[in-house]
């Protein structure tokens, strides 16, 4: 091997970078932080709009009489229970 080939084959040392220097320029970090803040502000505005819409829907539901508060839920009968009532002649009839 010649001297030129050995120089090419030897690994080169990385440039001296002190550990106190940031790897990215501070302007880049500031730009990223500003972009993140803008995304957060946009998301907060969207969330506020959705919350307002939900509140309006809840008010309309309560004032419109569509709530189920205080209503007695109807108990569904199975086919077997209905058949037992029919056989015992325990069916309530309503005339229309």
C-alpha cells in the first residue's frame, strides 16, 4: 500500500464539538416551539367550539321535553312470560 491509500483507509476523526453547544441553532427550537403553540391554540379553539355545541344540545334536549328523567322504563317481557300470563288469563286488555 502506498501512503495515499493508507490515508484514505484510516478513519477520520469527527469534528470537535463541545458538549455545551446545542446541536440545533436556537432559532430552530424557537420556531418549533411557536409551531407547537399554534397547534395547541387551534386545538383548544376547536375543543371550545365542540363543548359549546354540546352544551347547546343539552339545553335543547332538557327544554324540549326529550329527557328521560323520572320516566318509568317499560319492562320487556319474554315470550315465555307472556305465554304464562295468557294461560293464566292474566292479560290486561285495553279498549280502543
